[in-house]
């Protein structure tokens, strides 16, 4: 079976985020449109939480003091501690199969291990563990509800994340972690007003570094870039000592680096991500900054390290595009094959990779396929990132009139697009230029260059 047929089959087995399987510039950026700071549940600090949280923390505590917060769906911890928690709670679940708290911690640990290693087969394991916990304790099981919401966000199934997150908030309205998960879900569904209202409720419940770091995404979406940058750097600094950052600090330094990249500050982005060694996203963040600064050989090496540490379809696509920009077309084609294989593998584990597949097809495959993939995603989850990707795919397929409508949605302040995103502005400008709209095209292309000259 060809790789493309494997992708189709995997998508069908996974429930089909596209009616079919999943050319231009910068399509790896189009996977997400602009910065996404969420995607990982940032939970209670050690010693916080309600009664149930304290109970689950005691269950998790045996994995090591540093793992306590993470295993209660908390701040990320080092991979060895995550692995230790998986081993311990697998043993606990075998020894005490009716212990709902152990099943919930195990599900959260599987999700975190998948996030940090790219072992997407852990996602179905996480779902089974969390649903077992919920079956054993169907009423008031906030830990399992939050775990299911975090899992759904990790799989980019934002409808399910919304459902589980809203139920978690209903059951335990004082737990701020549920609001953080719900913000991710609303953002993925394009419900930006709901995300902002939920942010206010989250900060009323808790205002520690983890909550402030999560709030940075909403600040960015509102166009308050400096507020977002300050929130992230403060949160990262609070988790960094002379010995280096904690796992949470490394994550937040990486997010600060990604935000600096969105502002067109490649040197600053590189500096932040250099501080975050050990975080799975840090090597890919470094690679992008190095390539932008003309250090392409170093960028290639950093991308290879990133993929060796954690296979990722978006990162593999970025590496393929870097090869192509260097004239290494054979290696680029081979890398695009890797992207397809990773998409198929993820889809088989229930992970929604529609944006990756759509971007790949739009610029390096069949734009018509990209349009079908992204139309289906728009019907499911009509957010700004999908609007931008679908607009670009329509342009690549020669449907510029319809493409402009989606490009406008992706940049329309009235629809939630306050963020000034270089890639979205670039896409809109190119589409307008193709339609002969010279003045708005020039304005948006200049805006893209001003925001981030490395993209435009």
C-alpha cells in the first residue's frame, strides 16, 4: 500500500477528520496560523487544589515529590519522573483495579508521556485509563474529567475537550485547571469570547505563574503582545534556578521563544529556546530561529535532533521545507514522505492532523485534496487557524474569490482575529494580489514584512 493510501486508511480508521487524505511558502506556519501557547494542562502547584486534588496528589506522590503536581494534571515534570509514574501506576492499577484515582493519574501520565516523546500510541492507553476511572467513579470525578479534557486537547478534538472541560467546571468550579483546559477547547473551536470569559474565571480562582503563562495566549490573541511576553518570561524565570529551569520553566522559555519568533525577533527567539534544553519543542524552536538567521546547517541538525527526540509531523514538514529552500529537493521529497507517515500514525491513534495534512497537500501535493481536508475541518472546528489554512489551500487550488473570504475571516478583528500574524497577513496579501486588488495586497504584504520579515 502506498503512503498516501496508508494516510487515507488511517484517517478512515480514526473517524475521518477529512473526507479525503489530508505549493507557495511557509506552509509549516500555516499548520497553526500563528502562535499557540496552550496544548498542555497546567495544573495545581504542589499543595494546592480541592479535597479530591489532594487525594489524587497523595496517590501520585509516591512517584517522587517533583512529579506530584504533574501527575494531578499539573505542571509538566521531567520525562524520567513521568516514566516512573507510568510504571508505578500501571502496577497500582493491576494490584487495585478498582482504585479510580490511580487510573486517573495513569491516564494523565500517559498523555504527558505522549506529549513529551511523540509516542502517540499512549493516547488510546490514556483514554482507556481515564474512562476506567470515570466508570469506577462516575460522579464527582474531576481528575478523570480534566484528564479527558487534556487528552482531547492533545488530540485536537476540541469538541470533546469542551464537553469534558465544561463538565469538570460544573463538578468543581473552584479548580482553576479546568478553566485552563476549557480555554484551549474554546480557542480550537473559534469561540474567542468564551475563551476570554473563561480566562477571567480562571484568574479569579488562581493567579500563580502557571495561570499567568496560560493567560499569555489570550493576551496574544487580543493583540497585547508585550503583556504576553512579560507573562511568559516572568513565569519561566520563576521556574528557573542557577541549575537550570524546571520542566515547567523549560516549557515556558520555549513558548517565550515561539512568541519572540512571531514578533520577528529571531535572535531573541534563539536565546529563549537555548534556555529550554530538554523541552521537546525547544529544539524545533531553535532550528527555526537558526534557519532564519542563515545558519541553515545548524538548523538542519537541530531539526533532526528534535525529530529524533520526538517524532512530529509539523516539525518534519518544517525540515522538508528547509531542505527545499536549500535546493536539496530529493531530501525534501523524502521528508514529505516522513510527514505523511507521521500523519497516518497519529490519525490511527486518534490524533487530528488535518492542518498538517492540508498544509502539506496545499504546497507540496494536491491542493484539491488540501481543500477537501480543510473544508471538513472547518465544518468540525471553525477557528482562525483553520480559516487561514483553508483560504491558502483554496488559493493554491485557483479558487481565489472564495479564498479571500477565509483570509479575511482569519484577519478580521470583529471575528476574533486581533492578533497581528505575519503569516496570515502574507496569505491575505498574496490572495488579494492574485485578484488584482493592488492597494490592499500591498498593505497586507507590507504588514507581514513588518511583523516578521523571516516569514514574508
